[in-house]
């Protein structure tokens, strides 16, 4: 990471320790991967601890309505950047210390008395920008339906607002794509019950009996394997042309759930940091990259935006 700054007052952070060593305040951390804690109930603290050569930390404590309530996720907002100003409560702090900093330094309810702070800079201006992207942990088959993303239809078959590669029910018939996928005993030939050249997983009327599949699944749990949803030969109603029983009760549409993580890049524009030693020294950055925060694996639930109401 490389940051560019200039002096607003006094000199560019050359300070002397008691032993005469010189420390250069460039606020540049080789590893800019941020860790996090939740403080005071709602405030998130993002921080980096460096114990190599110089004992130093940099931390951002802030609250924002776009922050996630989950302690291991900064935000799930991937639509727009989060932006807010640094204030007395939303603040960036840089410190150097006289010894090794424990990993729990920012997560303790009571700050430890050691190591002692040698030097401290606190923000007196700047605008925080947070840009977030979502990463699906199974990048080859995002929805886990048995069809790789590269082989999925590049669109939204059932027009429910969920692209096929993220949709566990591509045709919106309330039967999982993974259930409808392949012919019995063959994982290369797609099931096509009515032989209309549209495989079952993309066909909203699998048996072509003019009753859409969604109205032929069980009213109990909406799955084709439910008791009472078969004929005497064990063939599911939605695959049986001779049965056209139609269920017209309330239909609970299947929802999609994935394992994802979120990566947020935090930069600060027009950052001003003031030395707390009483000199009034201020160091300014036009653009400062604070670092990158990666959430742990977290569930993502996507519900369809449209619901089938008739056939």
C-alpha cells in the first residue's frame, strides 16, 4: 500500500524516542487486512496491529446505518458505496507503543494499561468511503444445483428476479433444479418427461397436462416427494400426464440460500490527522487507503420478486 501526504503544519512526522531512535510516521502498513470488533453496543472498530519493527496500530471507530448487525460482517450493501465524514465520534486513530500490542487490544472492554502509547494521531477531518463486493464461496456452481455457472442459461428463465446461476429453482415450479436435473441413473441426460425438448428443470409444466408443476406438488410441504403426491405406481403427480389435480391454496415459494462473504475496501479522502502531543502538527492525505475487510462466511437468502398465482 502506498499513501501520499503533505504537511499542513510544522514538519512531516519525524519524532524522537527517548532512546534517540527516529520513527517516520508514514502510516503505511504492509499488510492492510483489517480486523474488527463491536464497541459500545453499535460502533464497529476496524483496526490493524503491527508488531514488526515498529509497534503501531491504526483504527477506525464508526457507526453507520448501513453497517451490518453481524459482528463478523461490515456491510452487505453492494449496491452503493457507503460515505460518511470523520467526526469526534467517527474517528481514525494512529498510535505507536513501547511494546508488543496484544491481538485483543481493541476488543477488550477495558483498554489494557500496557503497552504504553508513545505517540497518537487522531483524525480532525476526512471522508470515509467504503466499497463492498459479494463473493460466492462456490464460484463454479453458485446455487449448488448441480449445473456449473458456465453451463447455466445466461438469464432468468422464470423471470423471478434471480439469474439462473443463482437460482435453486430455475423454472419457478417449486421443485428444486437439483431434483429435476438428470434422468434416473444417468447424470448426463437431462430429464424431459413430456419430451418437448425443454428439460424438466427449465419446464414449468413437466408432464404437459396443462396444469403447471407448481400446482401439482404437495400442499403440505410443496415438495414432489411428499406423501399423497404419487400415484399407485409411485409416479409423482407433476410427472404424470394422467393426473391433473390442481392445488390452489397459498403457495410458499422456495427461497435461495447461499454461503457468501463480503469484501470491503475502505479509503479516506482528504484525511487530516493531528498529533496529540500538543504541538498541533497536522498531516494530510489526499487519498488514504485504510485497508480491506473480509467477512467470514455468512448466509445469503434471496427470495423471488414474483409469485405464480395461476396456470
